C-alpha cells in the first residue's frame, strides 16, 4: 500500500463512530451493476420463500412451523417433537460448520447475500428510502434542512411505510411460530380476544422498525459477532471482496492522455465511489475490515469507473490476499477448507440418515412407581406399566403391544387396542404377565414391540421385576 494508506488508523476504530463516540450516519449511494442485479434476484427469491412459507402446505402440514409454546416443530411437512431434539442439535452443528466452511473459503458471502438483516435492509427498506427521499446527496440535504412541509411529508411517509412493513414482517414471523391459521384468527378478531398475541405482534413490530429505521448497519458493525470472527476464520487463501493494491497503487486522479505508469500512478483514480456506495461506510482499499459484509456494491462501482476511463475491470473483485500478493487469479483449495468440507459431509450424511430412518412414533414404557410385582392365578407374575406414545405423523393409528421374544403377554388396561390420534399423544397403563418358568431372575430386560396392525413401528426396552427364583 502507499505511505498515505499505511498511516490510516482505520483498524483502531469502526467507520460509523467518530472520535467523540457519536454515531456517524451512513448515506450510501444507490449501487447499480452486475452484482447488484444478481443480489436483487437472490433477495426477491428469498423474500418470496419467507413470506409464502407459513401458508405453503406439504401433506396438509405447513412448510415450516416452530411452535415453541406447544413444543411442536414442523419442517418440510414433517412433525418433530421434543424427543427429536438431538436432530435439531445435529442440524445446528451442521449449519455452524457450513457457515464456518464458507467463511474460510469464500469469506462473508452469507452476510452480503443471505443474511436476513442485509436482505431486509438493502433489499426492502433502503430501496424505499431511495424512492421517497432520493439518492444519498438528496438524503443528506433533506436531513440538514429545516423542518418544513417537504421534510415532514417525506419523513412521515417513509416512517409510515417502514412501520407497515415492520408490522407485516412481525406477522410473518409470528405465523412461523403459531401457524398461519392461528395468525389469521388473531388478525380477523378484535385485539381484546387475543391480547397476548396482539402485544407480541406489536413488540416484534417495534423491534423490526427500530432496527431498520434507526439501528441499521450497527447490527453488523457492533452487535453481530460474525465480523469479529473473521480474524479467526479467514486466512490468506480466503476469497473476499478485495482491492488489488498492487495494481491500484499509487492512487491518483486521472488526467486526459496521461501515461499513468510514467507518472508513477496505479489504476486507482481515487474517485472514492467505492466508499460512497458502501452500506457500512468503509474504504475497501484499506483491506479486509470487520465492517465489510461482502455486498459487492464497491465492485460494481469500481467496475463502472474503470469502464469509463478505459482501464481493465476487476480492480476491486472477489479474490484472496494470496492471489493479489502473488499476482495470481483463481480459486485454490487449502488443507483447512478440505477438512471443514469433510466434517460437513460427515455431519450432513449422519443427519440425513437419522431423518430418513426416524421412527413414526416415540414411546416410553415405565414401571409404575411404588408398585411391586403381583402373583396371578395360574402361576403368572405381572408388572404394571405406564405408557406414553407420541404420533409424529398425520395419520391416526390403532396400536397393539406385544413382547418381542415370545415370552409373556401384554394386556392394555381397559381396552384391547390403543387409539393414537394424528399428531397426538396416547397415554394409558398396561400389564405384562410372565409365567414363572419364563423368569430368569429378580430383574430381567424385556423388549416390547409397538404395532400398527402388522407393522412394527418401534421397539422399547423395559425391565420386569419378579420373585427370587
């Protein structure tokens, strides 16, 4: 880098806070270009998925519902209960490794392209702001001028729209928790009938409105820990949005018919357009910084300038520090990225296997506390058990229970079969009777099969207590 660049103390502070500790409001210029178009397409697709998700059905079940209150979770139409929590733990681990892997290899691609904060801020709220208040210079002028009719109308209309969108987002998030049917019931009935849900909706709305109307990029620069993890996860081979300082330095304004090489100037014309379009207010020419979310706005801005002045594009591009330092281009695998990939494939394969072979029911069969064995007529010995069976499917079942080793007999108290409703729970009591010649000791293990007709759904292990032999 140039001597001027080396003196910049950008690593000692963040771009959105001044020396006095006060907020520096960021006015990013509206970006345009190839990457901006691709990001817009990604945002539209993800927003469509988000807003239609609670209303889409797979086998009469929502695509996604995370009902924390009732401890019932539906993912891609499949019902998961607290007993399946280990699957969520494994999925979370796989997701964390996935993000780490892509950070090691591709930098903060997640932040710039998939993160909900970026999608809502840059894909929804910022375009509305451009539409109402104009581009960055118009926004600065509007904020500095005295309160008049124009400012009141524009600011009032913008925040009204922001609040409505925040209210809509809050409703959608609530639909993912309680289900679209419950949400529609809350919306179509007076607030007093569903005061808890209404208050929750207002709280969610207030949070979203504050974040996207006022807090904005501070989420990325001061709250989110992901940026600070870059120092651990990134290395010289990581692909990031990077400035080619070997080609760009020394910086200098362009002059007509000038030989920049003879003038000891690099390709950077020091237009600062890359700084103007940055939504977190950084100068990418200073190198990788925790505030950078890899949104590619600076790439589009720089490419447009390079095209206008007749210089090659790619002064700012997706590349690694190693490639820029060595004057190379192209992606290269490292030992660390290959190791992360292997771990990710292993965890994902295990998770897929557990999902594919997950039982349709979950059951517990426990001896009734405080009850001893009983000797029955005919020389049999019985134990009393409590049963609890959860149906993870959308179909009702009629269950029967039997011992799997052929010994003994199972009798459900008060009925011959156990009725298990769809997505429901069946509880009851049962006796297991063993003949004395089938006993192997005071305590022995038994395998109880749970059948829906002739189909074995699950085998549960329990203990049988009998007299000393």
